[in-house]
DNA sequence: AATGAATGAGCATTCATTCAT
DNA sequence: TATGAATGAATGCTCATTCAT
């Protein structure tokens, strides 16, 4: 029964991602989400207190999945430079294959109240910390030039973002960009 | 008379920027814009055919101003590396001082039809070309390492975007990022 | 349940007839209809897709009721001349007692698109055919002079219309008109 | 100058007839009328106090023209039966060639206040009186059977109306109807 | 718990009318 | 007198949310 609840909630969130991605927050209709989820309209309100609440939950869930995928990918590599490289690649790949979702996530910040804004800043800070640690480790191992780790983390995040936008836009960049960035970071 | 028309239209667009920035497209109400512009509700429809038309006009106008400011700033510098540096600085400064506007512009891409999407891609392509030319010139002058100019342009745009988001978020990055990027591009 | 739906739809159409009759199509407000029907504004849109759709449905329903009443009245008489006489009488009676409804129905033809226009022509043709058959039967039975049945049907419809307008206007004609018409049709 | 005023007013009423005929009262826009009349929007309010006032004036003017044409046609004939015959013919012809105008006049009665309703009843009464006199004269001359003149007038008006609707609908009746009516009225 | 019929707040847009020029 | 830019009242329709079943 707890299973049922859980799976039903997930079905709704999945449908929400689909519908919000296609129409954006305001144009998406609760009824469409309920139909896509295969539940009644009222049922959604058993799991989420409002449309906005559902959007928040979906956004948070989506982002956390996204970050988790990136993390797991990174952990498979040993050398820091390879980690950065697969980070870029996977990021681009995900953005390409989920361009609609990526777009609605980018949109998600506006008009959704300070609570979300703060949550987003927190998530961003987490990612920056991870990247910072990655750079610091690279420096310690001698794989990267001794730059300011915080600033390098910003640079990496920026490129991640750019590649996401590029993927979203349907552009097919190869990995030369990451090479250039790494060149700026590598020793010598 | 042409002046009056013109100034009234500008007043409306200015008010639109303000209101759209605060609430986003859907939550913004025409009546609020008209009040802020100091005109009647109906007057807006003398200059713009719909809420969406007004939003589009405001977005295009805002972006063109933004790009024009960046261009004029760049032209004041002589060396390519300095141009890139002021480009980053000005971009960050503008994003910081117009964070609300920057946010609505970033949001602007979603859900506004293919016409806008195409216009945006066109603008993006223009900017990329300019950056590409900048890099090419830098390479010719020996100021930059002989990288693929197109890819370098992508990198630069990405950093511009990132800095804009950083500025938008109220973060106060210094210019170390641009230094790192430039290190990745500089000869040797 | 089907009952509930049905009765609610009927309540709305009844209220629509009342309100449209009082103010005409454009001046009638959906909110007034919903109030008179005792339902919420939105409920109307569960049963009818637009104000115009509601008007059409009401018009068609009203006309069909009207025609049905006339038909049932006619069928109670045996002789053709008596049928024509009760046709005129009932028509005048209905127009008198439903003058507002009659007016909005007469108005209904204007500005409602070709679909309605075609529907109306079809209804008119049906009525003309019935009248034509009535005249033909009268001729065969020797009750009427051998006139062109089609043209006689036109004449009868014309008088029906006139009497309807007269009834609508509150005038109280007696049946002398039908006598005159019948005189024009009777043998010899 | 008085001429100018007069001709300008006529131009506006002519344009009003055209535009009201095409769209009906509510859907017609003052601006379209002013454009078609070749005057400024405000100018209309120098001659008419409101849209409704203009509609009234146009309706009255149109009906009076209509009646005047019918009268002049009738006066050209000598025998009563021929007068009735040309009355039917001209009426049908006018309705055919001015079907749009005929339609808006038929529509005109609804929702325009009691003042118009009264005016219309008065006009109708005038026409009925004329027809009544015509019938009376026909009886005195022995051209018509000694029927109740008032009731015969009703019959004639009814046929006029029917023929008008038929003409409006684009139907092409010949004059058999008038023959039938006359048969009902002729002596013996 | 699940449903979906019912609800009504909310808003873009139109257009008759005014009035400064 | 003529104009048309400016105005804002008025209303059809949508859709998030509720609640009786």
C-alpha cells in the first residue's frame, strides 16, 4: 500500500515533468497532467497541495536525478581530468536528450517565490562545492595548475551551463570546448 | 507628434520591463503595466497588438540594448585580451545592476512560439560570429593560441552566460574567471 | 445521473431562452443566464462550448418544440380545412403567449454564421414540404381548389409568419384571415 | 454649408446602412462606419448622439425610403388589383436586391428600447391603413369581394412580409402567390 | 482513498465615447 | 467644425481547487 502511494506519486510527477516541459508552468493544465498520469484530477490534490507545490516537487526531483546521474558518472573515472571530461560529455548528452525538461528547469526560477529561489541557490552551492573539491583534488594530484579552486569551479559550472543550453538548442558541439577549458587549467 | 508617440511607446515598454521582470510573463497583468506607464489600459493596444506582442517587443528591445552596450564597451579597447576582459566585466556589471531584467530575459525563451525562438537563435548566432571574429583577430595578432575560433566563441559565450547568471544571483565574482579562460587561450 | 445531467442542461437552456429573449444575443450576459439557471458560470461551459453554441442549441430546441406542437395539433383534425384553421389558431396562440421567445427566434437568423443559416433554411424547407403535402391532400379530397401546391404552401407559411408577428406585437386578430385565405383556396 | 451638413449626414447614414447590414447592430463598429463614410470617428458624434441613435435614424430612413418606393409604384397603376400586383412584385424585387438591408431591418426590432418599438408599430399601422384604404376602394369599385378591409389588409401585409423573407433568402418566387391571394379577394 | 462535476475568481481584449488640438 | 488618440467599462472564457459521492 505504501508502495502504491509511492508509485502513484511518482506517476504524477513523471506526468508533470512531461506536461510542464511541453507547455511551461502556467500553460500546463492540471487536468492534462492527471490524464497523462492516468489518475483523476482530484487525486493529484491528495499528494500535492497545489499546482505550484507539484511543480516544485517535480523540479527538485528532476534536478536531483540530474545531479545524481552526473555524480555517478564522475565516480566511475579515476583521473580528475577524465572526470571533468565525462562530466561535460554526460551533461551535454543529458541536455540533448532531455532538452524540453532542461528548458523548463531553466525557466523554473521565475515567479515561484523565494523559497524556491533559496532552494536553487542551495543546490547551486552544493554543485559548486563538489566542483571545488574536484579541482582541489586535481591540484593536489598535480593534474591541474594551482588555480583558485573556487574560481575554477565557477568556470566549470559556467561551461556546464553553456553546454546544457547548446544541447537544449539542438546544437551538436563536440568536446573541444572541454579541452580548451582543461588547457586553461592544466599545469604549465 | 512622432516624438510623443515614440516616448509613449517607450514608457509602455519600460513599464512592461519592470512589471514582467517582477512577475514573469503570465502573472504580469496588463492593467499593472498601464498603471505603471501612466496610460490607460486601452492605450497599450494602440501600440501593441497583444500582451505577447508587447512582451516580444520588450524582450527584443532589451536584448538589443544589452548587446549594443557590450559592443560599444569592447570597441574602446585595443588589445584583444583587454576586449575580452572588459566584455566579461561589463557583462557581469550589467547582470548585477539589472538582475530582474536579466532574469525575465532568460525566461523569455520558453513558451513563446517558434517565431521568438528563431529570433533568439539568430541573435545568438550574431553574437557567436562577433566572438569568433574577435578570437580570430586575437590569433592573427598572436595574442591568442591558435585554437578553433568557433569553439572558443562557444566557450566565451558560455562564460558570459555564467557570469550573467552569477550576477543575477547577486554573487560578486571578480575577474579571476576571465583570467583563467584567457590562460586557456593564450599562446604557449 | 444521466437524468441529472439532462435536467441541468435543460435548466440552462430554459434560462438561456429567458435571458436571450429579454436582451437579444449580444446584450445577454452569460453570468445572468447562469444565475437564472441556478448554476455556476463555469458549469455552462461544461454543457456548451460557447455563448454562441448555447444560443444555437436553444434556438434549435425552441423551434423544434414549436414545430412539434403545431404538428400534434394538426394531427387531431380530420378535414384539411380544419387542419389549416387550427394551424393558424395555434400558431397565433403560441406567438401570443410566447411573444418574447418568438421575437428572439425571429432575430436568430442574423449574424450567426452560415451553419445556422443553412439549418434554418432546412427547417423552413421541412415546414414547406409538410404544408405542400397538406395542400395536395386537400386538393385530392376536393376540399381545395387545384392550385399549385408549392405556391399555396408559400402562402400558408407567409400567413403563419404574419400571424406570428401579429401575436408577437400583442395584436389580437381573430380567425378571419384564415377564412380569407381558405376562400382563396376553396373550390369554385 | 447647410448642404454640406446635409450631404455629410447622408453619407454617414449610407455607410451605416452598409456596415450595419453586413454585421448587424452589435458587431458593427463605429470606426468602420466612419471609414466607409470617409469622415473621422468623432464627426459621427456631431450628427448623432450615439451608435443607437445612428442605427435608429438609419432604420427609419431606410424604412421610409422603402415605403415611399412602394407607394410611388402603386400610384402608377389604376386598377386596384394591378396595384396589389405591383405592390407584391416591387416588394419582392426590393427584398431580393437589398437582402442584407432587409435582414438588418427585420433584426432591428430587438433590444432597441420601447421608443423604437413604438415607432415601428406606428409605421406598421400607417401601412395597414394604406392597405385598408386600398381594399376599401377595391370593394367600392367592385374589384374586390366585400371582405372586412382591416382583415384583408392584414393578409396583404402578411404576404408582403413573406415575400420579403423569401426574397431575402434568395428564393425566386413568381407571382402566383399574389394571384392566389387575389383569388381569395375577388368577387364571386 | 479516488473521482470529476461544479465553481467563480481572474484577466485579456474590445470599442463606444470623449476631448484636446 | 473635424479629428483620432486616449480611455476604461464591460464580459466571455479558463482552469485551479473543492467536495459530495
